[in-house]
């Protein structure tokens, strides 16, 4: 009988993968990748890794929320939510990719992309909050809010010229 638990042995000790542990493993891997990059960054490595993870996570959750909205009985009432989910997913994915590129970034482009991500997460999160009786929309609204907060934290570093 499988309990849906998977052990990963590439770390010093086996790590049980479920919920919080997935996040820890991903954060560790993203942070290690950033730290091993030959280009230097003056971003706080933990904050950058958290923001990248939140962007990719939010993109996936928004895509799944849009799909779940398509299965609702009142799908016609969900058209705006589906649209915002798709737009937010695309923007979050692009933002995560841009933040992962540490070689010679344009602060102006990065700043504008992060601002776009904050806006997309706010709009999508607000729309999903208005449908929060649907569990998938409540989860998506929470993810959008977490991504927005992580992007705001990083944006202050770019704006202040901390890079």
C-alpha cells in the first residue's frame, strides 16, 4: 500500500516529500543554483529564491484554477476569472524566468516585469477572492497574494539599486 510518500536521497538525509517539505527542497535547490551561478547578484539569495519559487508556483496554480473554472456549472460566470488566471500565469512564469537570469540584467526591464507581476497577481487574486466559495479560487487567491508580497519585497531591492 502506497502512502504517496517519496524519499529523495540526493540530500544528506532522506527527505519526505509532502507539503512543506516540497517547498523546502525547492527553495534549497533554487538557492543553490543562484549561489553557484558565476554572475554575482546583490539580491538577498533567500529572498530571490523565494520570489522565483512563488512566481512559478503561482503560474501553475493559476493554470490549474483556470482549468477548474472550466469545469464549474456556471462556466459563463467564470470567463473573467479564467482570463485573469491565464494572464497572471503567463506573467508570473515570465517574471520567474527573468529573475533566474543573473547575467547582465536590465534593471529597468526587470523592475517593469516585477511591477507587471504585482499588478497581475493583485487583479487575479481579487477576482479569485470574489469566487472564494470555490476552493480552487480561494487557493489561487492565496497564491497570488503570496507571489505579490514576494515580488514587492524584491522590487524594493531593484528600486533602491541594491542589485
